[in-house]
């Protein structure tokens, strides 16, 4: 059996991302998304999740490039002077390795994010994180503990192939090796807690868009088991790129999700489109 989880990250970050998620569920192959608890379009994302029961919704834990749920004064080691998280994973890792991240504050903030998600009434299918921060030493223990306590029984383990998509040079390769190592350790910790994860991860690590051609290639090479493809869809690059500060082809990923060619290949290959709840059913 070949199963495919296409997951929309950053659900709730922007109304145009929410719009893409909604349309990709109704017209395409999207059946999984992870919602950012501190995001500006959180409320409308919750409504989309509630009105589309076929969409499995997880929590996109956020420690970088976003907004905290707790007051900044309660988590000073995690925020800038402006009261927002540091800009990216590089800045956070530098703080972490230099001992300037208070893990008690990490636990407090992520607990608050989880409570906010639980208060929506949505059934949470899994946990992952913005820019894969949940794979970092210390953070992974907090995330898995919280998941276990909340009865969430699945997690993303982003162990991507070293060479997938277009090769972006030695910097990209080093990044994939580093994340792959962290993902292997995280997977071992998840397994020891009986928290499930897909057999394979096909998301592109460095932020390149998963185009229609990329997705067709993933589907053609699917192995037996469950593969997750991490994607970031949106409906209007001209607005989303400046609003998010990320030069990403949101439209290409949205187009891939609703592509007739993709849907035809999935049918021909007898691939089951699912979400993380199927991993729990298997166990």
C-alpha cells in the first residue's frame, strides 16, 4: 500500500494561505495542514478546519519568524526587543548553542500554543514546527512530552533525501545532512514514546517550491508505506512574498495540489491520499 500525506505548512499565517488550503481541500489532494497558533489569520483557519472534516489539522509549533502566544515579558529569551520571535532557524540555533535559550520558557510557550489549539475544539492529528525547530536538542523532548500528554500520537520527522529537487550547492547539502541527523535522533525519541511518523519525508528542505513536476516525480517514485510531502501553498505571490518576507513560489505549490495530471497519476498508481490520523490507525 502506498500512502501520500500532502501537508500544508503555515496554515493561518495569511488569509491567502488559508484560501489556498481551503481550495486545495475542495478541488485537489490536500488532506493535511498544520496551523500556526500565533498567526494573524488563525481564526479563519480554524473555521476552515471545522468546516472541512476531511482535512486533518495539526499544530505548527512556532519559535521563529512569527508571534508568541504568551506575553513577551514571560519569555524574554525567545523574543526580540519588538516582542516577536527571532527571524529564522539560524538566529535561534545561535542562541541555543550559546546557552541563551531558556528551555523552561520554551516549554511554557509551546504549552500555551498547544492550549490555544486545544481550545478550538479541533482534533489535532500531529505535531510539527516552523522551520523544523522541533528537531533541535532539548526542544524535541519538550514537543514530544507535550504531544504525549495531549494524546497526540503522530509527529513529522523531516528526514529528506540528500538529493531531491534542484541541487542548490554545498550549503544546501550541509543543511540537509544536519537536518537529517537531527531528524534521525528525533525519530528515535518519538519511537521510544510510541509516537508515530511517516516512513518517508519528501518535503524540500531549503524552501524551494514543490512544483507540479516535482510532485509528479515524488508520486512516481513512491515506496510502499506512507510518505509526507511538506508544502506551502498560497494564491497570490505578489502579495504573499512581501507580506511574509519569503521569496517563495506559493502559487506553484497550490497549482501542484490541484493539478489534474497529479490527480490522474495518483489514481493510476493506486495511491491513497491521507493525513496523519491514518498512522495512528495503523498502530
